[in-house]
C-alpha cells in the first residue's frame, strides 16, 4: 500500500474552507483510492510554531495507481486552482506497512 500525504498552509486572503472544498472534489472520480482522510488543523499549536492548515491522506494499492492519479487531467486542474490559494505545500509518499 502506498500512502500519499499532502499538507498545506493557506495563503493570506484565502479560505481554508475553499481549499478543503476543492480537495473534496477529488474524492469520487478515483475508485482506486483505497483510503481517504481530509482534515483542517484545529486547536492552539502551543510551542510547535505555525501549523499547516490541513492534511489530505490517501492510500493507493500501487505506485502505478498513485502515478495515474498524479497525472490525471482532473487532478491537475484541481492542483492549478489550489496553487494560488496556498502559501506552502508539502507532499510525502511512502510504502505503508500493513499492521
């Protein structure tokens, strides 16, 4: 199983709700996404600095499925709409060990 983690910080003047709404449009078109979790940061970060605004976690059966998703036309359209709304973004992809 391949885990794809996308985290972002919303750019000044933009809404995290808008970012989450856009990301949610990616949920249905891809039946090969095995797991989907999307959430906004909540709570006071305390001494941890400035937290990211949210995270999207997806699992894919294979690297090929992740690649198929990454280059899909609709996915790329959503990414193009998201980029101006984000101050920062980070992606981590890794093999998830089955427990």
